[in-house]
């Protein structure tokens, strides 16, 4: 069952209510300047995931800088909320299992958006988002629409960016999980949408090498579920943002 977007809800006081503000600030930092990456940062993890596709196989790859900024507050807050979810709401919950389901949802929804099958989004995406998504997708070029399409094998990295608990005035409990996905595409999109570009040589039947250029793109998907007793355990997507596509 699809859930409406939350209104009039408040965060759990003990879980640092300014995380949203920090999330917005981190994205501004990414757009305005470059940062040196620590080995444990998500960007460094993406770089390691991309490495098998890069110059080691005869292609070229740009240096990955400033791909993401992950504050320790996000990590600490999310860990606390995951423990609370497991203890009080769902003993079988785990970020690992959720992430696998989120990956399937990302793949399915992204392909529906690419094919302009907006009616099929019902039950997967919050109803009041569908019209907005249709308007944004219709404004994209053909290549940008193509870039929304995701091959499951080309999703090279994903992470739970934020895990939040909410309560509304009626005493209902909600959980929101913001996922970030990095994936590869051969679509020719504007440079500002691309985080990494590299070229590999593929061998055709005649033994000649044919260069193939792939680009690393990123998307945010937010999932929401009501954990009130007696409510079906369904997750609904309440936010979709392909970095620099829907600006």
C-alpha cells in the first residue's frame, strides 16, 4: 500500500534533528569545490568499485574527487535509529536486506521513468510525486532519459545515506531511509551530470578493438514505511533525485 508523504511529523529528539540541514550543506560543498578523499569515504569506495573498469584494462579514467561528503553525524544517527528499529519495531530489519530490496526498486523505477511509463509508478512512488516526475522527465533530452535507465549489473555501489525515525500527531511511527546509488551508463549526458568518464576497448568478432565510453552517474532515492502495528509492511518512494538532472 502506497503511503502519503509525511506532513506534520516530527523527528525523534535524540537523533540530532539538524541532519537534513547538514545533508543540504554537504551537497552545496560538493558543487562549489573539490575535496581530498579519505580512504574510508564513500567516494573512495566508489573509486575502488570503478577501478576494474578503468585504465587497468586499457582505458582512461578521471580522478574521482568530491564525489560525496559523509558526515560522522549521519553515520552515528543512522546506527542509533537502526538499533531502535530492530529493538522496538522489526527484529528482522537490517540495512543490508533493505538495501538489496532498494536496489531492485531503484532498477525498476528508473527504467519506468526512462520509458515514460508513469502510470506504472503507482504503488511504488508516492502519488503526489508522479505528476512532478512526469513533468521533470518530459523536460529531459533523449540522451538524459536514456541515462535514467539502469542495468542491474551496472549499479556499482550503493549506501544508506540517512536513516530517520518520525512520529505524527496521531501516534503513528514512520521510518525514512535515504539511499544513494552510483551506476554506469553509455548515454551521452552533459558534463555536469557526470562524476567520472572512462573508456574501455571491446573486441569485436574481427579481433579489432572498439572504444566504449561509460559515465558514472548518481541518484538519491528516499524510502518511507509506516511501522504502526497492524499496518502492511510496505515501503514507498517519497523522493527521487538524479544528481544535476532534476535541478
